[in-house]
C-alpha cells in the first residue's frame, strides 16, 4: 500500500482548496476524494471528517494510488495549528515534504471570521467584537454552540503565521518545506503551481486554467445550513454513530455531504473592514510579520503598511 509523501498543512483561507482542485487533476499526483482528513491532529478530534480507528484505516484513503502517482498527499490546513500533528507526521514519514500557504494576516482574519460565520462556528457577526471576545473565549467562555474546537476562533493566534512557520521549521529541515504566499498564488497561479510541481518532483502538466475556487460564500438555505452544521454535541453523536458502519460508509457520507454543501453555497463579496480595525490588527501582527519575513527571506513590508 502506497503511503503519503507530501502534506499541505495550512493555512485555511489561503488557497488550499484551489490547490487541492488543481493538484488532484494531475495524472502524477494522488489526493483522496475527501479534503481535510486531519488524521494527525489528534488534539482536534472534532474537526475530523472520518473517525479513523488505526493507521491502517487512514491508509485506506490512499488505496487508489497507482504506479503513475509520484506524489501522494493530503491537504489538511488545520495541521499547522495542532500541537501534535507535526511530530505525528514526522514519525509517520520523516522525509515527507510540506507545503504551507499563508497570507496577509489581517485579510486572513477577516476571511476566516466570515468562513466561521458561514459554517455556524461563530455567532458574533461583528469582526471587531469577535476579536475582542478572544480573551474570554480563551477561558472557555462564550464559545458558540457550533464551534468544533475553541482554539479555532482565537483569530490572533490563527493569523500569527510567523510563529507557526517557525514551529514547522523547528521540526522539519527547510529543504522539505515550501512556503506559498497567497497573494502571489492569486496574481500568478501558473508560476506558483509550477513551483509546487517542481518541489513535489512531478513533471508539468502544462495546465493553463486556474479558476477561482472557494471564495466567500453564504448559504442559499439557512435551514439546510443548520442541518449541515449542527451544534457540536449533535455532531459528535452523529459521527460516533456513523463510525460504527466503518470507513467505507464514512467516506461515502462525507462525499455526499460535500456535494450538498456545495449546492447550498453561493458566492458573496467579501465584507469591508473598518479602517480603524484594520490598523489595529496591523499593529497586533507587526512583529509576527517581521518574524515570518526573516524566516522565509521575503519582503512582507506591504502587510504592515497599507
């Protein structure tokens, strides 16, 4: 049975879904039909779409890999926030290649807050108020009923990419890690895509079409949205019941779920952000941006002053 040799470990709202779409069509790359397995993030059990009982169960997700698949991987953008995923991945395959996608943290916070609202994992629609709730939520208070993991609504922590990349480079050597900047991916997707193929050691497929994927959205039917994203206690009971039927059933249900969710989504424009809040967040992230800039040797000064 073939084993994964690369992972896209983060971050959400930084182009990971688009990359999944592009890479999955490459004849020399195998990705499971379900994105975001998060198998190695055992400290985040409530985000896993399939409850794996063993490594053997996990490897069944890659049973479709053939001899032509030179790169076999998984895209789970919350791995970067896990306290245990990096070590677990290294124990699984110390030679694995990692891709980390990051973006301007202020724009990221705005985007991930909007995503959490859409997934009913956030119940404070005002970004400034949600930001100010972080300290209370860190104490386990004011956690939305649909929130899967409280750590994933601590927006300052999520957007501190310098801190997270530093953690990655403490576990894996630089030559095994590729950092992708979201704004460059948007501006020149072909060049970034070709760089990623080169990093993975697969030939170019000369792809020319790079459609936008997973932009901001809202539910067509709010009722259906609530059914797809129930309160955490309901979701946990549902997953435990579903796990009794085995991996094959969970894979099938997860695929159907994704199709229904896609049907119920419609694109919306990104909400504007108050200039005063933007400046406040820039100040908060300034030192972390400088850290990231030094770690990857890239000029990110535009993220600090706009």
